[in-house]
């Protein structure tokens, strides 16, 4: 995971506060709402990590050795990531 537990908690709190201040939502239980936001973010980041692993493995299985960081690798990564995201309905 790219973000620490503290960073995710901080981002969740900012999102929680912004939604409330913009009057987009009215929480009946703020702690429960914050926990739900945090859980949703964790689920998203875990799925993103899973897709990243799948894409990297797919690139490594190509006959042509594509070096990470090259424009070709970046293009393939984006293409395959979008394909995997569609498969997983992200």
C-alpha cells in the first residue's frame, strides 16, 4: 500500500469534514461515517495495489523485455491498468 495508516486516516478525516462543510451529507453518527470513509479508501487502495501487481506481472511475461521507467513501459502499464480496471469494474 502506498499510504500509511495515519495518512489514510488524515485523508478520510479531510473528506469527512469537506462533505459535512459543503452540506453534501448530514451524519447521524460521525464516528461511523469516518470509519466507513476510511474503510472505503482502504478497499480502493488495496484494489489499486492488486491491479498494479497484475499489470506488472503481465508486462514481465511479454517476450520483449520492457524496462520499467521507459516510455514504452509507461504506455503498456497505463493500457493494461485500464484493461484490468474495466475487468474489475473500477
